C-alpha cells in the first residue's frame, strides 16, 4: 500500500548510471522501471525532497502521487471546480428555501387581492423565506380570527417553492326577524368541516359524522333541562360530502362547426367532381347550398350557383391516459356546476376504468366541501289541558 510517495520519472542519457548512484546514497526505492532514455522510481516524500536538491543534468518530473499527497494534489488542481460546486450547492439550498410564487385559487378577484395583501403583511410573499409548519398554521389561525366576516376557512399549501392559497368566502346571512322558531339541520350526510351559529346553539361539532335531517344548530335554548326560549336558529355548516359519478369519453373525438365565413360561387359539376369558377380562395372544408342549378337528365354535367359556408373540423385521437385526464376534468366541471357556490372538490379517485368499443367508461369518487345548511321549523309546544 502506497502512502505519501511520489512516482518520479528521471530523464537523461544512461539512466542505469543514475540508478546506481541512488543505490549508493542508500535511498529507499519502492518500485523501479528502467527504459532506454528514462527511469521511473517510487520514493518517499522525504527522499523526493532530497532528490530535488541534487545538482544533476538529469531532468526529473513527478508522474504520479500516492496517499494524502495525491488527495491534496487533486484538491489543489480542482480547487476552483470544488469551490464552484460547493457554491452551487449552497446557492441551490438557499433558493430552495425561498418563495418563488404565491398563487390564489378563488374566483372572487377582489377578495383574493385582499387576502394576498394580508398574507404579504405576515411575510408570505415572493422572494421571502418559506415558513415552518408551525408558523404556517399560526398565520392561518390569525387570518381566520382577524377576518371572521370575510373568510370561512383558509389553507396554505406549499408545493416546492410555491404556495397555493385556498379559502372559502363567508357569505353574510340576512337575518329576517320573525316569530317562527327553527333548527338548522343537515341537508345531506357528511362530516362537518366548519360550523358556526349567528343565532341559536351549536349541538354538533367539527369532524362529527351527521345524517340528513340531523339537528346541527338548535333554536331551543335550554338551561339544563328547562326550556328558556325558542328562536330562529341561524348559521352555516360546511361539510365533507361524497359523490360517485360515471363519465364516458370517446377515444376518437370529432367536431364540425361553421366559422361564419361564406361566399357565392359558380360551380361546374361533372360526375362526382366539382370545379369552382372565378374562385381564387377556396375553403379547405365547406358546406354548400344550391341557389340555382342547370342540369340534364342524360348528361353527367350540370351548372350551379351556390352559397358556400366555411367549415372547421376538429379531429382528435386520445390515448387511454389522455382520455382519462379529459374525463376527470369533465366530471369535475359537471359536479361543481351542480353543487353551486362555496363548493370545492378536495380529492378525486378513479374507482374503475372500462374500455368499450371506441371509448372509456370511468367511475370516479369525489370528496367535496359544500354547504349542507338547511332549516326545519320547530313544532309548536303542546299545551297541557287541565282536568
């Protein structure tokens, strides 16, 4: 095993003579290779320094190093590369901790702008450092407390160097004062994500599973078991609900529609061929309506004056993978349209994919956040008849 040694090439006439001279000096030679015009030897670091001090006409050059000598030599030779590499790693690490983009997913542009400004005040903006999970949750809590009248809930999701902001807008409930007491009940089955009462008493809680018709906010105000008052309960309940849908997506899609461009042309029809006269700019695809025609029963020749409409054709061939993506998009759009405002798809799962003829049939399962608030009148209290 070589340790801290040099491999030296000694160039000159008659290298054997120089080799004999080294032997007389009792220099430790670990490996010797003799060539006609030069000599290669492996010697220790200390002996190499002695060799350099010798006055001789022989030329000496180091051809290799071993042990730590080689390590430090490579380090010295590649120092600029190593420094650049280290700097690149440090820069990459630094950049990975920065925020490059903040994206808000909401249709209300005015409220989105407001939320973005408020988050920037708390440090969530481009070119600032990313937050820890604890800090992120703290900001969410602060935003919800400070904006009770505007936000139902808020979510900050970090994907790489980008933050995605999602929120539900709080809709003001117009309270109509009347004397009809009511409860807030579940419009459908679900798991409560958010519940708040502006009037009445909350009797359910977050993450509770509720069934359609369950009372969530009661208008019966009690003190222990004694009924104190009956009011019109008002509030809002957002719950996680579930939907399953089936979408059919053709693997070959064809659509044809009129562009609106039209013109009148004079046409000669011979057998199955058409020849347009005085028409320099022919439509690539078109439909014709005959305005006037001259023909003969026995001749395969006719003349017509047509109104021609330009047609655009779209033909797409989907792979199974691209058809699945398109089917998922269409199913999501259709579901959100049916649910209305303040609804959000939180997850989507493919249950089953069938390939039939020239289409795929996809069964999808959705988890959704939606408003399940419904009202139910409290029955009038029956009065006891005294005998």
